């Protein structure tokens, strides 16, 4: 499934709208303004919370927790010391961790599990500066990968750099 992700420019907090490949609204990410650390609620169109994203304040480097129904689903952490390329680890309970690697400033990167590509993020499919696509096979966890994409966007594009 291909999703179109777009940050809402005129909102309090970090808000995102997510559409499916037919252009239908499917998810919304509601950022909490005026909170200590970044906090976002990942919701379906009926306002049911599917995941909650919270910045870990006391960590070495950018790190975010993604929870579902109060249970830890993943920790997304940016690697601090990498040569030439930026990299993120998505630590999930169990053995299925993900790595995201590519050009994050250009929003051109891939999620891999055990060396195999499981999702791709790209701006090249769209002409709008603040819009990009996320291509995820149906058998993958759509909400988790989309939530990780939101985290990577927040880490790599501070509010004053987004256009």
C-alpha cells in the first residue's frame, strides 16, 4: 500500500495527514502543543488512538517510544556515530528490529529487516515540498512503519526547516 504523508503547516504542534493511494484520508497524527518533549497521537479517522509517540527526554541522542494500548511497540533511535550516512534503529520487542537508512534530509530512505527492504519513503513521487510517499507491503505493520516515518521526519526536519 502506498500512503501520502503531509505535515499540516498551520497547526499547533506537529500534525500530519495520511492518505491512502486513492487519496482517501486514513490516518491523522495529532501533535500535542506546549508539552515537555514531543508527544503525538496516531489516530484513525474516527479519532481512535492506534499508537502514541513520546520523545524520550533523558537519552543519548534522539529517541522516541511508540506505544500501543499502553504497551511498548518500538523505540526509534537515531545512530549518533555513522560515517557518511544517517541511520535509525527501530527496536521492537522480539527479533524483528528494523533499520532505516538513506537520505533523510531529502526524505529518500528505506526500512530494512535483516537486510531485506520492508518499506520505502520517497519524495520523488510528489512535487509538493512537504509531501512524501511511504510504500509498505500489505503484510507489514502499516501503523508502526508510518509512526516511525513521523518520528524520522520530526528528528530530521525541525519546525524551522520544514517547508
